[in-house]
């Protein structure tokens, strides 16, 4: 007996709290506008990942749900489809596979597809089969992988822009991209990498600074995957020869998520990196980032000054952006005018004027900073000091009554002083304007649920088998004292500056990392990974 759940699909998913009422309404509207099935509209709109949708339908209807591991062999599918002479296009178009269940059902005919819960699709399959059949549900992505290996893929390669757009809007590609991004979001990943190779597309995610492969896709799906991501991020789907950058807010599992996308032409096609941008509202307080009480007090003292410069240093991926946005939130009290120039704008900060650098139209940090100074700001954030002009303009701004915050890519806090000297900043100007230096790295935390116990790691849902859950900042913070000002004026070496700061209680990165490891918050091997063999 068939149960036609399609008319009430969105409603019972909403009642079961698998989607929100707003997502249900959005999918109904999309389905009415495009004529596509409601289930497909739910997936396309980002309300739910298709595999989760099909599992819910399977639980409600009793239809079996097939995972990729439980799918029939290629030979079994090839043999069954061959029996339907001339029907290959029918199977590919409807994303259906067939096989004979010799082992369990005495040769019964089986069909599996992502829409076989619909009565109309079952009836169509029965007419073609002209015999009773057993119906199963399987995700578009998994069934398309089987069809692709049989050269019947509905989401293969394409050349023209129109063909690419059609493939990018196909259910297998939509579900592949959505499920990859949803899985990455659930893992708290910062980046998702789609990397093309000769015979496959590798999907890797970066979680807590470490990349790992999560799945592989057929090589011939690359252009469709790239086009889908380009559509989501407002990029040109026909341009594959040049690198592109895009940014957009997408709907994923009922939540709006900001993504930043970069494409890069390589020998085997476009490499795509999707950065999942976090929510500034969940950035911890200063003491929650990993700063000690003394470090927090030193940094807070610099924030309370009306002018001067605060520099946050560290390599790429060390958490500088998170720290800076926390500082801006601390300063954003409604009575200060805060303006930023960033490349790109990472988070939306309500109450803060944010400008994106545009080197393509000669709007770099230096040019943007000069314009910002004419807007009567109290606080200025410069995404990065990269050149002499930006360095000199930033120091000038700090001297003329503005609080300037910026970042540099240096290995230590005091390395920033040497970098600014190299960029032509006079020592006496730097001594007078610099208020605080921050250097930082990130260490993966030992999971509190398993505490590094190898036996518990196997079953810990929070960290899987890695023994790691989230990261903590390792900071060195130096308030610029009179002694340090004098040392800067006489161009003291980095080692000399560090020694002077140490007399005032300065703790360098390695010493702070040793404290974190000793407290059991992180592990010795993790510190060695971040700081090298000579680490604490």
C-alpha cells in the first residue's frame, strides 16, 4: 500500500523539528515557482541535507534507506538495467538504479532512487518493470556515483555556461555541495577544500588548523561542483582560466552562514576553497581566548587609551582576526566612531563602518586609510600593515589622536618592531605611538570528555579519535613601558627588547605554551607540532 506523503512533507518535517516553519514556507514557495518537487526544493533551499531528508522519510514510510556501503554491486546494477533495453536515459534522468536481489528475495526486482517515496515515481517504475518491485531510498549523490561509473551519470562534465548552470542545479550536485558544507559546519571546520586530481576530486576540511580528507567525488563532477559553488557565491561560472573570489550568505540546515570562496586554476581543473565564516557574537571574552589575567589587564589598558597603536602578530591561521574582532567589540560602546579597512571583511560588526580593500581599483590599505582619516574616526582597524606607505600612515594616524589596531605576519610580538623599522618607520615615532604588542598561536585542546585517554577517544563523540576538541590561544602581550620606549629609540635587538619586557613580567609564547600543557589543557605533542622540536 502506497502512502503519498508529498502533500504534507514540509508540514511533518516542520512538526518533527527537522526544519523550521520558515524553511517549510520557503520551500513551498520555491516549489510553486519552479515546479520542482517539494523534497528537492527543501534540499535546494538549504533547509535540510538530502540524506537526512531521506532517512526521515524512510523512518515514516518503512522504505529501506541505502547507504553507499549497502548499495548493490556495479555488475548487479549493470545487468538489471541492461534488461530494460534502451532505458538507460530513463534511469539516468530519474536517478534510479535497479538490481535483482538474488540473495534475500529470490530474484526480486529492486529499485532505488531519491524520489521513490513518491507514488507517481513508483507507478512509473512499475509500468516500465511490468512486475512487482521492492523500492528503496538512496541519496542523489550516492546513486549518481554508481551511474557515473556505468557511464550513465546525470552530473558529468560540461563545457558551455548554460550546460554548467543546468548541472549546477541538478539534485546530485546540490546535495553533494550542501552535504559537504553541512558536514564541515558540524565539524566546526574553518575551510573546505575541493582539490582536483587526475582521477578524482578530493574534499578536505580544516578543523582546528589540521586538514583531513573526508570524501572523494568522481573527476567528471568537478566542473558542476565548481559551478554550483560559484553560483552560491556570486561568481562567473563560465570563467575557469583566471582565479576568482566571491562572498555570499547561504542557507544551510536552517541557518544563514557567511562563506568566502576562492578558485584557482590548476593542471587538473579549478581548486576551490570555501571559508566558513563564524559569528562575531560567539567570539569569547578576552580571558576566554586564552589570555592570562595579567595579559588581559595589559591589553585592556591599551584599549582604554584614546590614541596610539596596538599590533597583533602571528602567522596565517594563528587566530589574529578573532583577537582583533574581540578588541573591536570591546571598543564598540556606541560613543566611539570605529572604521575598518579589511581584505576581506571577515565578520559583520553592527555599529562599525567596515570597508573592503580593493587592490583591483587601487584601493589598498594606504589609500583607504587616508580616506578614513577624513571621516573623523576614533578607532581605526587596518587589516594588515604590508608596505611602507601603510606603516607610515598608520603611525601618523596614531600620533594624531586615533587608536589604531592592525596586524603583522611576524613570528613574535617584538618581531613587529623590527618589521616596522624595515618599512621605514623612525624609531622615535614608533616609541611614542606604540601602546601594546600581542603575539599569538593556537593549540588544540585535549578533549575534556576523554582527557587524552586512548580507550575513551574511540568512543568520544566530541573529538572522534583525535583526542582534540577546539583550540586555545597562546599569547604573549607586551605593554610598552618607558624602558621599552627607550630601547626602541636606540634600536635595541629583538632579544634585548624581550629581556627588558621580561623584567616587567612579560611571558613569551613558549613559556605560556608550557603553562597550558602543564595544566593539561593541551598536550606536549600538540605544542611540538605548533612550535617545533624545541617546544615545551
